[in-house]
C-alpha cells in the first residue's frame, strides 16, 4: 500500500496582511498530480488544514477541491483536526465528505466509537487534544487515568493502536525542531511527549503540528507544512509531504516529497551602513522579505524601502544605543540639505554627521549641490516677492 502523508496546510494563513491561501491551493493541486502519478492508495492529513476556526470561502474551497479531486481518482482519505482547526466545523464537513470517501475526525473518539477505522487499512485517529480537554476524560475505561498530560496521552495512543498498522496524531514530541509558524505554547514541555511514549505497534505514525519535515522515531514522521509559513530562524527547514510504502510485512519505507511550493520567506539582517548592498540583493529576491536593521533607520528611508520593494512585509529595528541628538539647523537651505542627505544616502550617515556639530556637506554629491543651488534661487524669489 502507498500512502501520501501531509499536514499543516494552514489554509487562510495571513502573513503581514498577505493571504497565503492561493499558494497552498497551488501546492494541493500538485499533490493531486503526485497522487495520480505515484498511484497512491490512501491520503492521510494529520491536522491543521486551516489556520484558524473561521476562514475565507476561498480557503474552504481549496480544501474541498482537493478532496473531490481525490474522489475522482478513487483515492480515500483520513483526516484529523489540529489545534488551529475548528473541531465542530470539521465534524460537519466530515458528514458530507464521508460520501466522497473521506473520514474526518474533529473530536477524539475511543476505539468502539470511531477512533479506529478500517478504510482501507486499520488506523487509529487522534485529533489534537489540549490538556484542559484531556482532564475531562474521567469516565469509562479511561477514568482511572492520573498524572500529567504526557502520561495520559501515552495511554490514549496505546488505546488507539492495539492492532493498527497506521496511527494519525496531532501533537508535539520532545526534542523536535520547529519549522516556523507553530504556536509556541503548544511546543512547551507540558505539551511535549517523550519519544518513548509513541507506540511501537503501528508500522507508521503520521504526525502533524510541527512544520519541519523530520523523523522522530523509527516508525514516526512529521510531514511538515506544504509552504514556508512564517519568518524566523527556521526559514530553511525542510518541508513538503511524505510518500509511505507499507509492505505486507515489515517496517514502512518513507520517501520525502519536497516541492518548491509557495513563495520563499527570508529575513535580511543588516546594519544601516550595509543597506545599499543589501538592497540590491533584496530587489533580486523573489519571495517575501523581512528586514531587521541593527541600528537607527530614518523614517524617510524606511518609507522608501516599503515603496520600492513590494514584497518587503516588515521592517524591524534593533537599537542598543541611545538615538543621536537632534541636529541644529541654522536656516532653510541647511534643512533642505539634510533632507537631501537622508533622501540619497539611504541612512548611511556616520557618527560625525549625526552629531550636533556636524554640518551638511554640499560638495559631496553633484546632484545635491545642483538641487541646493536651485533651492536657493527659489528661496530668493519667494523672499523677494514677499517684500
């Protein structure tokens, strides 16, 4: 059996006001082509289909288009909710999607209540379960549970994987490296399971929640997100999907699928005097950018960068020194000179020029000198007309 493991689509994701849904939708179209070419028998989606409980019509349409495409190919799917998904909405979607061969679990269920399915392989399904909701399991066969979140989750995982070859879960395993864009709260120790808590019985555990593609146990993998979702130190993390082969016997064989989906994200970190060099590199970069300036950046330069780089989404300043004292401007010509300096120097003033005693250098730039001469003429004409 061939399984395509995917997770963490985050349809409806907004990055600094930019809707990433079209990029994810394009990746899902290419996944359908992979399903067709690789003759996949089953698709599993391990949570976080959507970025928040209420998303746009376009985001929901992209998900439906993917599942209807699977139906046309005759490929069933198993889906669980992640921490970003609305459990109730997924349950409602699931009632309709069941007609198209898609099994959806928004809520946690026990073995005899739909927590284990046999379509087309026996699989346990564990949607995201917060610590607060886990405490509510106080009755039935799980009523004797005591202890911390990890201990209870371990018992639930074993409960759903007694005889199953496949297990889907949306959770955090200790020691994983984030891929960027995860909720930090759900990566903390209180929500992290020790690797030894993962059951050994399933031949493959399809995990969601971490956006970096990585293996966390001999039989357990995170597929990672389809596209790069946010800026940060993990911008180069591997991501994509996983093609899993389940032979009749023996361990699963896993093959990473890493498409170049979505616009890349990159953080440029520079000092003010390096802006000219960095600007050319940023202008050539084809993705979305964040600029971190280690020092002071004058407002005029900041605004000009936003205007000239349409994919620059954020500028951050890291200032560890007090701001320079204000310049003493003696007359209108000198004020205009300082304006031209900030306009054409892109923030590359030296400490001397930032001091109170510094005077604007009219001779350092022929264009600036010509503009200053013209400004003096205009100023004289205005002053003469007012006499």
